């Protein structure tokens, strides 16, 4: 007959003191915040939320993250990268947002004006090339247009009423109303205008 061993039936606890419990609670809070930020980035990329909703939620999460990480930070976790690696978190978008310390929708070129301009030109050329190759499907064009508008919004020297920015915003709104499999037509303006290069000339 097997010997009765009561200790095998004891509940296994992560902590035995209040301080240890607080440590694990703090790490759980940080884990949840980083995971939520990653999911928020995915939701924005997929157009599941509006830019306004994204900006408000992202700004709040970044503030909460700073507080949570400061509590957890120490020899064991000197950086957020060390924390992510330890717990095998797959969150590249969240880490990028943490490094930039702002929502992607908030302008802040931080002296990188030349890079922003180069990115805008490159994105517009890519868009023109796609249209000239008769690539007109919504799901092929939407990512370039969204990234183009986001980058233009980050460049502080471009005013909100700049005609080129307004056109890009209008085109993006048109695509947002389309199904992923829909194709743009000449009548919708984007094909004709972009192939003509008028907005590119304005930038």
C-alpha cells in the first residue's frame, strides 16, 4: 500500500509572502499592458478602430506602461526587452510604439524632417507604380495610402489644410468604404490623379 503523503496535496503557490505576491502582480500588470498595446496596434492596422480611438487608447496605455515598468524594472528586468524575452512575448509592434513613446498618429518628426520627406516621396512613388501597373484592388492599395497619410501627419511642417494631405485623406476614406476585393475605377479620381502625379508634385 502506497504511503500517504499529505504534502503532495498542498496547493502550490507562487509566493509565500505579501512582497512576493506584489512582485508577481506587478509583472502580470506589465505583461497585460504590453499584450494590450500589441493588440491595439493590430486593430489599428486592420482598421478595426478609428484614428481618434487608437490615439486615445495608445496614449493611455503608454502612460500606464511607464508606471508599470518602473515598478518592475531592476537587475532581473533592466529593459522591457529583457522582460519580453523572459516571458516569450511576441509583441514587435508594441515594442516599436514603446520605443517611439507616442501613437503613430501623433506628429513628431524630432528633427527627422528629411527622412519623413524621403518616406513620403517613396510611398507615393510606390503607389503611382502600382496604379500604372493596373493594380487597383482595395486591399493592395489601402496599406500604402494609410502609411502615406500617417507619415504626412507626423511631418510637422505640413499644415492640416495642405491640399495634398486632404486628397490622401479623401482617398483613404473612399477605400475604407470599399470591400477588400473591390477595384478602384477612373471615376473615383484616385487613379487619374495619382497617375498624373499632381499630389506628388505638391509634396
